């Protein structure tokens, strides 16, 4: 795989990314770009492994065709690609596999906003649904707090 094709992601992941993109008024590619930049900026557990490995051996940033595709297709800045490549290396997986897994994980960790977007989409698809969005939002907040 030379790029992270949206068609290669599970349908549920695609749905979440598509809804987020539509809510933000951007393309799905732009949404993926935004998600990956945010992922690279946010500290994650594998960063401790990255730091340890880099302290024990020289850093060999292998920028393969998949990493180049992330830059070219999604317009990722080099600093974001560098973080993702290093995390993938520490995980022992190719960058494309690492990014695919992270996008799936991000979509599975839906927010309150994601839940509301899904209900809004349902009401657009079936205008006969009479949903109280405030009650749904309160229920989602309650469920997430448990």
C-alpha cells in the first residue's frame, strides 16, 4: 500500500471520518490530515519506547514510499511524519499499518460530538424521527462519565 486509502478502512471508521469531515466543512482527505497531525502532536504511550530506543542506538529514520505518500497525499508536515515513522518503527510495523491502526482507534474512541453527529445524520436520512438532541447529548455525557 502506498497510501492510506479510505476504502481500506473499516466502514465504521470511514463513517466517523466522513461525518467529522462534513461537520467541519472539509474533505475526508483534509480530515485524515487533521487527525494525523493531531495524533502526532499528542503524547502517547509508545513515545516512551521511542525515547528509550533512540537513547540506546542511533536514530535511523527510514522514510519509505508510504511515508512519502503521507506527505504527498495528505500534506502532512515533515515533523508529523517523523513522529509517526518513529512510533511505527518502535512498534515494529510499517508506517501504513501503524497509521491505519491509529485511524481505526481514533474513530472507535468517539466523542460526544461524534455520537450527536450520528444521530443528526439519522434524522436527515429519516425526517420522521422525532429525536430530542438535548436529551441524547445528556445521555451520552452520562454514559461517558460512567
